[in-house]
C-alpha cells in the first residue's frame, strides 16, 4: 500500500521554522576557554533511561551519531514520516556500523539537513 502526502508550502515553512526554533538554543552554547568540554549530547543532571526531566533540553553534539529519539527531538516529525523520508531520499540514511540492531544518524548529515531546510 502506498500513501502519497501532498504537503503545502505553508506546512513545510512551519516545520522549517519549528526546526530553526529548536536549533536556536543549541547554536548559542559555548564552552569557556580552559574549561573541560562536557558531553553536550546529554542533558545535565541525573536523568532516567532516555527520559528528560522537565525544563531540560538536549543539545546536539558537533560530531558523532544520534539515535532516532534524539533526531526526532530536533526534527518534529513522527517515526513513520521520518522513515518514509529516508526511503524517499528526503532525509539522510542511517548507519549500522555499531551493529545490526543499532541504527544511528551522523550528526553532520542531520546538520546539513537542517541547513538545507532552513534555507
């Protein structure tokens, strides 16, 4: 079964704006000179397995890999829309280099997608 979606330019613009709004706090993060760089891929403080505490926001690392939940925290689409976009070539393909059951996306691919969508 094949489902085709006709997405209006207005909706695409709203999605792009939502992505830009989510990226804005991530772009303003800086590490003072001489400070030890923290792992910015995880929220600060104790957090249960994958659950963020209220008021905490994940920050995208400069390089590395992201799991699907982290990608979808940045790009506001559903899992099925994301995977359909991967198949259609709209979104980057994942890597399986960590094992056959581990799917991850290169941060550089996600950043280039965000730059392409933001214009």
